C-alpha cells in the first residue's frame, strides 16, 4: 500500500545504497537506473567514509582488560556529561540579557540532557548528534542521504516537530504499523522517520546527553572518537549511527526479544575496529564483543553461532539400534561379557535393556573413582531454563541428591581412562567423539535420583544431536540399595563392580525421537557408598560443539 511522500522506489534504493557505502554499484550504473530529474544525487564528500585498514596488534589482550575498561569508561562518560552541563550553565550566564522565553528554553534543554525519562514510555530529546550536521545539511545531505541524516542530524534536517519536543511519540497515520511491517522505514525514511516514529521504533525510553549519544552510549560502552591512526571522528560516528539503526530496527524483528541486553559494544574501540575492517578479519572476537558495531547480534545466540550441518555423520540410521543390540547379544560378545537381556523387542515387546559383566577391571574402576576425587565431586545438576542466547541454565534439583565430577580433557588423557573410553567405543560401535565426557558419580547413604529420562529435547536443534544411548558403569559393590530401576519395565539392576547396563533413549525406527519407555531412577543407597560413571552417546560429534560452546 502506497502512502504520502513515497519517493520513486527504484531511484531511492540506488541512492540509499550509495549513501551507506555499498560498493557494488558504481556512479555510472546508479545514474543509469535513476532517470527521474528529481532523483537526489549523493555527495560522496559530504558524510564520513571508511578509509583505514589498520588492525590491532593483539586482540587477546582486549579480553583481559575488558571489565576494567568498562568501569573506567563509565566513569569517564559521567565526567564528560558533567563537563557539558557546566559549559551550558556558563552559556546561560552570558545570555542573561536574553528574553525570558529564550532563558526558559535553555533551561529546558539543559534539563533534558541531564534527566532520564522514565515516566513516559516514549521520550526523546531532539538534537544534532554531530558537529558537522549544519555543514552537511547546507550541502543537501538531508535529502540525498536521509538514512544517516535523519538519525544523526534531526535539528538540521528540521524533523523535530513540536509534539516531539513536548516528549510524546506517536504515529501520525493508522497505517504506519502496516507500512513498517512492509519495510517502509528503511525504503522511505523521508516520510516514515518523521510521521511513523513509533512504528519505526526510533522513540527512546531513555534520554542520554548529547556527548553520550554521539559516542554510542546507547549501544554499549561509549566509543573513543580520538584514535591514533588517522581515523576521523566522523568515520567512527558513521559506524555508531549504523549500529544504532541496526539495534532499533533489525534486532527486535529478526533476532527476537531478550538479546538486546547481551548485544553491546564491550570495548571503547569497537567502532574504530569496525572502521578498520576487524569485523571481517577478526570475526571470532569482534562478532561477540563488538556485536552492534559488526551488526552481528545473531552471533550471541547459539543458533546463530552454531548452525546445523545437514551433512553431519549420523551414528544411527533407522534400524541401526536393533542391529547394535543384536550384535552385542550374540557371540563372541555374549560369552565375553556374560551378557543378560533384561528387555528386548523380541522377548518382552519392550525396549532394549541389557547388562554386561567385567566391562572395566578393578584397577580401571579404582582409577576412575580416584580421578573423580581429583576433579572434585559437586552437587549434581539438571537442565534449567532457556536463556536469551538460546543456551540453558543448570539448576540444583530436589529430585537429584548425588554428587558428580566430569572427566574432562585432562582427566580423559589419563592412561586408564583412555583405555576405558576405547573399550566403550568398541562395544557400541559409536565414535568416541560422539560421547560426552564421562560423568563420575558418587551416591552416599540416602542419596538418590528420581525418575527421569536421559533424552534432552533441545539437543535436537544442536550440532551434537540428541542422546541416543546410555552406558552406565558400576565402579564398586554397594552393601545395600543403590540399584537402577526402570519404572515402566519393572526392572532393577543391582550395583556390582565392573558391571554395565545399556539402554537406548530413542526409537529404533526413528532414532532422533525419544523412547518414553526408558525412564529410570537411581534408588537410594541404603548402606555404603555407590560409585558409577555415565557414558552418554549422541547422534553426532559431541566433543567439537562442546569445545566451541555450541550446546
């Protein structure tokens, strides 16, 4: 649906691309598209351009002093704002002879810069964010470069209406929301950014001083404008303006609510580095720590950082689950491990549950117990709530009172631990990369783990894929209690050193889907201490996503 002041679409798109530094259309091509005599021509010298390609020497050091820098910059920004206020007060004293109306306006402007508007839902101070605005306006940039100018130079471009100065923000047309949904805020900013401000989300609920806004305090740590390599303040302010536009318009609609609090510039040099091309040359650091400057908030979500690989190898295809258990319950495995079938599709019309004896030796079991003590046993936790970035909290549950330690990289490099891991991979036929690090468990008298399932549903959307198989090792004999009970199958396995119990978490015909029949519980230890180890196998490589924080 068209609306007032709609410019010729094809002309405007070309000019918009030019004004934002897109290099794929040269001047001759732009002119050939723009045939209307009223089509604005872009002035290449009128607004900041990106010229510097220098890169920081060592990005790693920036992480080390990040927290200290944030605190320091907050203090500096407060000092800058105080300095601005003092200068304005001096100006008011020099202009005492002006009429009362002018004095009142000066006082109001000063108050607006100092206060934070938390009473009105949409309050915004109208001002030019750059000292060059007047010069740019005189050269016609309000018309030829509206995307930048209408955000940065509102006074110069005369888009501060009386209603905005009064502190209200609204849409002048009932169709603004519809137009904004169709992308008109970007395609037709001349009209939309003045008449549909609320729909275009350019109304701020917080008022910041001119100095703070100029330095990008609304998108993170205030940015340095005085840098040593010849980059101009205008270069940096251009990046800040783009960051602000991205945070206001793109993030809420494309990435979703909740991420704004995490998507911040965490260093005062983020915009400078973006000018230098660091977003492209050093993405691992920049896309996370300078996300607004790099327009990369999606990198802060696990889905954005860790896309799924459709070609990732599968541990199991339909039918492979049954094939594995049929192999393990036949010779030579049946005799070697004194195999016992507790449940199977053929014998009980249930899921597979089998036990194996002497899977680990006494020495290997004792070594795993010692490694757990070295790592430190801590209260076991369950999966908690989903966070804004797509990852999940861990929570202490009253239904789980055991303690555990994780046999991570250093622990797994132990000679006996490696022997156990190789043995488990050979038994299951699943690559060891698909296994989580061993969870080493300790249950004291009275401790338990209530009925639960090992399948974690959100792993379906992670690179590792879901847990498909559990192999639980008993590392010692227990005097009484501590068995593993399958509540829906009426099966209880008693602890015995070297014994293992295996069961699937998924269906044979659909190995990505949970098998609800294999819920189970660790019964309370009645006498003694129970030591064990969980080996959880996933559909895909687990170790790599774990190392890259993609769980």
